[in-house]
C-alpha cells in the first residue's frame, strides 16, 4: 500500500470516528434504550429535538423514568417546558414524589410555579411533613411597672403549600412574633406576672393570627428563655427629673436676669430724676435774681427765707441726733 492510500485510510477512519461521536451526541441511543426498558415512551426524534433546543436529554429522560416509576402522569413536553423556563426539573420531580407519598395535595403546575418563584419546592414539602423550628432573636420589651424583660422564643411552623407563591417568608414570621411578644409583655401590669406564667405570652401571640398571608402555618410558639433587664421606668424618671431641673434652673436664671435688668433700669431712672432735680435747683438762683430785679422779692425777704432754711436744718439735725440716741439705747438694753 502506497503512502497516499494509507493517509486516505487514516483520514477516513478519523472522519468516521468524528461522525460517530456526532451521531451519538445528537442521537443518544443509550438513553433511548434505557427509556424503553423503563417503559417510558420517548422517541429518537424527541431526543434529537432536545439536543437542538439545548435541553439535556439525560435530565429529561432520567426525570421521566423517576416520575413513571413513582406513578406520576407527566410528559416529556411538560418537563422540557419547565427546564426551558429556568426551572429545576429533578427537584420538582422529587417534590411531587414526596408530596404523593405523604398524601399532600400538590399538582405539577403548583410545583413548577413554586420552583420558578425561587423557592425550594422539595424543601417546602419536607417542611410540610416535618415541621421546622425557627429560633427568634432576643426580643426586649418593658412591662407596665417599667422593668425590661428580654425573651427568646421557638416558633414551630409548617409550610403552607397554597401560600408558597406570593406568601411572606421567615423574616415576616419573626417580625410578627417579636411584635406580639412586645405587645403581650407591655400589656402586663407587672413583670412578675410574665415571669410566673411565660405561656401567657404564647397564648396571646397565637391568638393574633400571625401566619396570615405567609408561606407558613404556625403550629406553636414556645418561650425558651426570659431574662430580667434594666429598670427602664426608673431611668426614664431620672431623666425626666433631670430635664425638669434644667428647665427650672433656666427659668430661675431668666427671672434673675429680668430682676437685674429691672434694677439697672431703676438705677438709670434714679440718675435721670437726680439730673432733673439738679437742673431744677440750677434754676432757683435765676428765679431769685429775676425776683430781685422785678421787685417781687426784697433783701429782708431773702434773709428771712435763709433764716427759715437754717432753722429747718437745725431742727432736722436735732431730730436725727435724738433718733440715733434712742437706737443706741435700745441696743444697750438688748445687750443687757
């Protein structure tokens, strides 16, 4: 055999191997054989169509085999449509099988809707069968007597299949339970009542229907722990007293400032009146001079007026000296 012929044979063999792999890729004969032995009706043309539509035939065929063996009435078109919509086909099949075994009503349409909504439908079925316990964070509340209580609760929930699409999640359950704990503790007249009967909180919270509009059904709310916090009422009273003291001090300072301002005002008025008196006294000599010039006042009249002033001044000095002597005498008698 010449070299050209051997080269042609090698190229032909290589091309044949490539064509065989391409054929086996687009025509998954092994999957078709597996499906036939599992009594799953799927044709070679459907498998080739899946390859062309970029749908993995192994996912669809294996899911169909699992569903058929579990007694579910599904078609490859249903599974392929859900896969193209972005769903998790094997997870939906597992959820349907689990719901069927647990006698939970769950249709393929509901399961695909829950899966496409972003929720784990298989986990939801598991929670429906085996309820889940959610631990709430520490919730601080104040009783009517001002004592703070810090409570922790365990909420047992079961998935509500009908509300999984559009229903609120765990965060809403925790928020509502926390609000209920705060309300129930705040309505208690004394913190000792809550410490003696912690189940009182659970009963009050359960009566509020906290699972309305959520994807869960609350089975029970159990208070795991209650700790006594600080005396919030006393702190508030201290803060209020401090605030009242500051207000009183501010008002007193305001009154003192007003009194000082009034005192300065009166001093200014006194100075003003003294200035007017001095001004009036300055007019007296002018008036006397005018009276002398007009003849209304004579020299003798002027001397008489001066004698009266001197006599008055002497009488005032005598009266003042008598008063001082009386005061000093009273002081000596008091000392004796």
